[in-house]
C-alpha cells in the first residue's frame, strides 16, 4: 500500500489528478472480497486519510484522486 500512496503523492505534486486502475487497487482493496458499496467507502476513506478526494468511476475499475479542497 505504501508504494501506491507514494505514487499518488508524487503524481499529485505535479498534476491535478492521478488515475489509478483496478490492477493497482486490487492488492489494497480486493474487489471480490468486499461488496461494491463497501469497497467504494473504503477507497473514499483511504483518500480522505491521505488528504485526497476520490472519484470512483466505471464501477470500481478506475479511481481518480485529487488533492482535497481546503475548507
């Protein structure tokens, strides 16, 4: 998981968004072990914990991370 976090952080340092695909998420959020809704909640919590916003697209196949807006 640390490799994924590092890759997203590095990408967001130079761009507005980082798209991650199913194959990258599978080791940290297994699709077959969790119902879709719970998996999406876990991805959102993962993003929030790291200071990002996440948009889950194509029913879990692709997630786009962005820096979270400051309140």
